[in-house]
């Protein structure tokens, strides 16, 4: 497998790729949906909702947090997670831009 040469791409491209990679797993999508449904939650709440072990959920939360998609704040002995609106806004802006280009070029491709 080749090495990714991220330096060949713009900061914007690399940033978007990190966000998309973080949400490119069904468990992470389910975790995000749960957090959005309840507005904020603790890891153990997610463990009770999804058919995954606590260490697995913790690893997925770590990936989402490292990508900046979720934010965690310490509350006693637990970490309360919520969605980072700025990260979601970046993804939304990206796809709105793609959608606009697709609409503009409708029926001009293959």
C-alpha cells in the first residue's frame, strides 16, 4: 500500500479528507446520530444504545474527537460529548458547493 502524500494537496483538501474519513464508518455515523438525538451524551449512554463494547465506542469517539467532529467536556468522572457545529458546517458547505456545480452542469456529462 502506498503512502499518502498529503503535502501535495491544499490544507482545505486535507482538512475535508480528515472529516470525511472520520465519519466513514457506520458505527461513527450511529454515534453521531445518537449524540444529535440526545443533544449531548456520555460514553456509557452510547454503550447502552449501540451493540458495541465500551472500548470500541471509546475508540470511535476518539477518532471523531481527533477529527474535530465532536467536542468533549469533562463532567465529574465522565466526558460529555456534543457535535462540533463548525465541523458539520464545513461538510455542509462542501456538499452544497458540489450540489451547486452538479446542478449547473446538469445534463452536460456522460
